[in-house]
C-alpha cells in the first residue's frame, strides 16, 4: 500500500481535480484506490455532487449516500471558511488527534493506494493550535503539492516547498496546474525548477479533455510512484 497527501498553495488551486484524475488513472491501471477528504468546509447537502467529496466518490465510482459521504468527509462544515473558523461558526471543533487517527486507519489498509486531500493550503488552521502542516508532519506520508500558473505562484510555491522541506516532508512532485489567464507555464516551471532542483515538476493544462488529463496523470504517477 502507499498513501499520498495532496496539498496546495491555496484553495481552488486544483487538489480535488488532481486527486480525482489520479484515482481515475490508477483505476484504469487496475490498482485498488481509495481517497479521503476528511475536512471539508463550504459544504451544503444541496451541492453534494459538486463538492470535493462528491467528485472523489464519482472518481471512485461510488454512489453518494450518507454512509459514503460520512466515510469520505467526516468533518463537514457549512461556512466556506478556514476549517477552524467554519467549525467555530457551528460551535464545533476538529479533534486533531482524531483526524490523524482516522487517516492512519485508512492508510493502514494495505490493499489500496490512498490519496488524502488536505484543505486549502499548507498552513490552513484546523483548530486553535494545528495547521495542515502539523497534520502532514504527523502522518509523514509523501506529499504532492499542487500549484497554479498565476502571477505570484513562484513565490507561493517556493514558500510552500521551503516549509515542507524544513519539516522533512517527502515532496514527491509539484503539479503546476494551469491558471486561467495566468502567465507562461513554461517560464513558471523553468523558474520553479531552478530554485527547487530535484523535485519532479508536472504540468497540467486547463482542459476539459479527459485524454489530456489522463496523459498528465500518467506522467505524474510515474513521478510519484
Ligand atoms: N486542470 C484543470 N482543468 C480544468 N479545470 C480545472 C483544472 N484544475 C482545476 N480545475 C477546476 O478549478 C476549480 C478548483 O479546483 P479544485 O480541484 O476544486 O481546487 P481545490 O481542491 O484545490 O480547492 C474546480 O472547478 C476544478 O474543476
Ligand atoms: Mg478540493
């Protein structure tokens, strides 16, 4: 079994898109795959299909039921805010140790390749004391960092990589996911590569073409597996 943590430089960068793409790719290769998106804010039952949990369940070809939803995304909050604040709006909080334990239980399943999707960026708070970074450090599983190609991404990406490395996390790949209206992918990737040598950089075009996504996912999987 192998488990990967999919994080990003921020929210809406492409974590779910990449995770769903990897799930579909591995399923096509005949691998057993599972996914976990334990912390989900901005969740409304009305929009369940389009939610991260709905998208990941669709990639796994599982129906959306209360049971599969609870299994995929047990910590769901309505407000589209950072999880600590979204939880506080509901007079709830995330039990960090319970979150880590739930991930460890999933990762212990030796029959599946597991993708855990984080929430927001690398240092989004989960409670009063812990961020996504602490969560990744506790799990200590390989990390896939998703970044964009917008003006500003180079600094965001290098900052994220610096923090991940400083905490001895195993960064398997950076996915440079094309931002609509962003700057040159080639120049962005070349610059990130110059400052972060040795880390595989995988481009992903903004596209609705499944074959293009498949090819990018095949390259990404070869880099991370
Ligand atoms: N490479 C891509 N091509 C087309 N649409 C994309 C791509 N990457 C992300 N998107 C879309 O951009 C939006 C944000 O991506 P998402 O994966 O949900 O981000 P995150 O999980 O990091 O918050 C979604 O609507 C998603 O479908
Ligand atoms: Mg997401």
